[in-house]
């Protein structure tokens, strides 16, 4: 594991990122729920599409998206 050192500005930025991320998640979750319902009505389940991709240093990861 690599050790990360954060100064005052880094810790503050980390908390701002978390708060903004949580606010965005709470704000957009009803929109995403409506999209999921529309996908189910139009195409049926499953709503989430999973794709295997190659990331940094050739490391594979799974990407989740709405269809």
C-alpha cells in the first residue's frame, strides 16, 4: 500500500469532495430511479449493464451503467 500524506488543504478538499458527492447522490437518486423504471417499462430487466474494461496498468475492472 502507498502512504498518502494530506495537508490541511488536502483534508479540507477531501471532505468537500465527500459532501458534494453525497449531495449529488441524494439529489440525482430520484432521477436515476425514474430512468430505471423507464428502462424496465421499455426493455425489461436487467436495468444495470456490466462491462469488463481494462484500467491503469492493464488491470481489469467492472463498469456498471444504466442500459
